[in-house]
């Protein structure tokens, strides 16, 4: 095959063009150094800015970095160091409530252009910010455009010789003016500014921040040749020197072979770099595949063997590929300018072998014998290669048939009707009220009851049924007997109450001769009761059960006590109570039938209490006498601390079983309580002397040995 050549020249140019830059990029200023001090043209990122991670209460302290050099601002604590360039640099802290960033707005960008942002960074440290690793995060307006690579420093915190490293970030301008924000970035979560740990708070330095527009290479075609030849590049710059990649220094270069040619052009104020990529037309690398044969029904996809030059197929298509499904010759022509070359390829279609195998159905005791022509080769899905094949189980079968070049795959389904896998129902006995679901079996068969229905049956009475089950290969009958037990009855009698020490016989009666089980394990129909409780029995009759219970209570013995003989005061009453039980009868010596009476005379009093089981009598003597209590209450006192009449106290010579008294102010508020005749009130309430005025006292008492309770009230005047 004849090869025609042509030459492609590609020129690549790279250079840096300075765009609008930062004002005061090296942080020079009137002040050489200072805490929370910034050079001209730069601002801090305030705590109110959403990007500044500082509490607004720390504005002016935790959000403002420091102008720094080798003298300070705090040489003793390590806030100092040598700048990268000029006389100052900026250092900022990242710690708890410290996020010290700087910002500046720059104009003159071209939207869509790519720019390179470069700066120098270093880990500064200070006495309480000893983190050894850190970086700077840069935001364009409020969007992060990059975080610089980590810098590391193992110098002492007060070492002035800092390790400065250059960092670059590329970005695309979206508008003419952008605001740049720089924040120190800690690469760990420990921001403790007082821990003195090597991974605690961080102090980072930044210096010489610059911008430049990036101009990417432009590629273009120059000259093309159809046969071998050469091409001369002539770079004619005024007062320039040249250095090619083969170290030649001429302004011209003769190119006669493929390759990349580079040249560096130097003028008095600039250096330019150019690159030339030279390729020759190589038609012999763009050959079509060899002639081939495909099977009927297949499609061959032939791809273009190259994509460097123009081309077309025999049907003038310029698609990257062409599909072929019938016998034909295809041609492929490459061309460029006046150069062209044509390739040919013959494609032949071979007919497929044919066999017929259809889906079939077998009974569980049948087999399927297949006999195929012996002129073909066979490969069954189980690995067999014989033209004769015997099938005894259902499934998906496939065979590949080949004539030596082409092959076909034939698949077919063999279904086997299994033997009826239903074993029938079990004869069942049901208790009264129970139901049995006889669910119609499911499978490869039909099922029908002897009444002609084919539904699930719910049985609640004695029945004899037959289920007829059949399919194409088999038929079976399944009889079933269902017996329902009559409703069971069991009775232990009504709940009852017995007298003390009385016994009782419980008799379990039923309509069937079942077996019994009492709550304590007894198994007879009769049960003797000797104590109160709930008695329950369970009866079982051919698997069906019923239960009943009866409650037996015992009347409690009567216990009446009117108490000891007692004395009451004249003109008073005393209540005698026999019991509060409403289920018994009462009869007092005065003819009363209540459970309690009031008495006011000296006499013997008796009461008789009866119930269904017994009768009990008790007696008490009540004496009545005149009662006089000598209790005196003063009508005024003066709690002024002069030791005369300073307290209020009741005066009496009697003895009491109960002596309780209270003091109330004019609004009825309780201000003091006493519990004996010895208690005194000093005229205070909550440790404060009460106001002058009248106060009410209330006394409740009973004399020793008397059940009579008396009450008295009066007033006492408090005077200061």
C-alpha cells in the first residue's frame, strides 16, 4: 500500500501577564509593628462577617491580626519574626474566639479570565499558640476558592528565623471587582489557646500577596504536505536570542520529522516560550480489518481506523463506524487537501443451522426422548454433546447447534405434572362452639367436595365429607369425619356464708361423666370446705373443658368492747359505741337498737349484739360528777423587755390530759400554738414583735382521768 504524507504544525505559547494587583502587597506602613494593627489598604474581617468564626463580643480583639516583624509586637511571647520581604508581615491567630483575617477589594478583572493568586506563608507560633502545622483559607467575596497546602514548623516559639513557603491558588473571575478574604486555617480540631499543646491554637504569617492573569496556549495549523518534505520555522524578533530544545540558537528551524520542537526567545525585558508539535500523515496505520465472514443475523460494526484526517465510507457516510449485516464489499477513503488513500474489506454472510424443539408437558411418570440430525455438532446445557437426549425432569433446556462456523442457540421449556402431593385431612373432634377450617388444598390439580362445591369449608357440626382431587395425570378421593361434642354443663351452687367452725360439702353436677380437677389437685365430684375462699373445679370430657367456681365466706366472731368504766362531767354527754358493723343487731339496756347511744347519767349500761351465728353482751359503768377547772388568762401583757409582765401564759393548778391553745390576730391568722400549760407566748410572730392591739386566744383541754373535753376563748391586749 502506498503512503502519502503531509505535515501539521502546532504552535504553543505560554506567558504571564500581570493584571490589576493588591495595594500594598508587602504590608509596608508608617507603623513598624503593633497588636491588632494593620497596614494601609488592608482591613480586618470583622466578627460580624459570617465567615469569621468569632463571637461578636470579641470584635476588635479576636478578629484583628497583628502587624509583625523581628522586633514585635511581643518579642517575649514569640509574636515576632523576620518578614519574607520588606519590613513587615501580617500574623493572625486561629483559636477559641480568635479567627484573625484580613481582606481587600481589587478591581480590573476580566470576567471569565483565569488568574493566579500567590503569597508566602509560615507558621509563626507564640508562647500559648504552639501548633506546628497550618495554612491559609482564601475566599473570593464569600466563596472559598482554596486552602493552601499545609506548612510545618518545628522551630521554638521565640525563634525569629521563620520558614517562608510560596503558595498559589488559581481562580476564574466572575466580575470586574472582587473582595479577597484571608483566614488562618488550623488542620486539627484543637483550638485551645491556653493548653500549650503542640496541636493547640495556631498563629500563621502571610506576606507578599500578588495576582497575575494566566494566558493559556493557543493551537493552530500552519502547513500540510502530502509527501515527505520539510518545513522551515522563521522567528524574526528584534534584538532577541533563541535557544531550541536541541540547543541550537538560530532564529530558523528546518523540520523534517515528527516531534515536538520548543524554543525560548529572550528580549531585553521578557522571555517567551513556544512549542511546535509536528506530525506526518501515516496512512499505513489506518488500515481496515482483514476480509471476514459473519453468521446470518449477526451485525458487524466496522470502525474508522483513525480520527486525524477527513474520511468517508463507500456510501459517502462520514460516521465514525458502519454496520454490516449482509454480504458486501465496503470501502474507506482518507483524504486531506489533494491527498487520499482507499482501503477495502469483503464481508460474507454464512447461513445458520436450523432445528425445531418446542415446549412440552410430561406426567410425573413419563420421559421425553429427543433425536436430532447427526450432521451438526451439539452442546447441551448440561455438557452433553450427543444428538440424542432423554429428559425425565422438568426445567429450562438449551442446546447450541453448530455447522462448524456458525451456531444457533435453541431453548425450550419442559413442564412435569407432579404426583398429587395432598395427604388428606385428619378426622377431628370439636368442642361445642368451636369451628374447624378445612382449607381447599392448592397445587397442580383441581379439588371438589362431594356436595359439588370447590370452596374452603368452616365446620361447626358433625359431618362426613369427601374431597375429590384430580389433574391430567391422576385422581384421588380423601374422606374426613368431623364430630362435635354437645354443650357441657357444670354447676357448683351459689356463693354462701358459714358460721365459725362450720363445714360445707360442694357437689359438682354435670350433664356428662367427665373427670374433675379442683384448685388444690382434688379429682372427685364432691369437695369439703372448712375455711373461707374461692373454690374452683375444671371438668374435662374427651378433650373439651368447662369450669365453675363458688365463693365461701365465714361470719367473723362477734367482739364487742364498750371500754373501761369512766367518769364524765355533769351537763355533758358521753357516746357509747358497740360496733360499726351494719350486718348485726343491737339491743341496749335503755331499749335503743342503734350501734351507739349518748349517756349523761350515772348508771350501768349494757348492749347485746346478735347475728345469724351468735349473741354477745358487754357492760360499762358511767359516773357523772361536777367538774370545775381553775384556769386563769391575763387580759394584757407588755413584751418590752423590762422583765415585768413580758409574756402571756395561762395560770392553773389543775392537771390535764390535754391542754392545747392558739393565738390569732385580728384577721384570723394563727400566729402561735401552745401544747401545755407551761408554754408561753412572747408577743412575736416570725421572730418579730407584733403590733399593739387585741389578740384572740382559744383553749381546748380535758382534766386528768376525764373523757370530757372543754373549750374556752378570750382576748389578750398587747402593749409596748
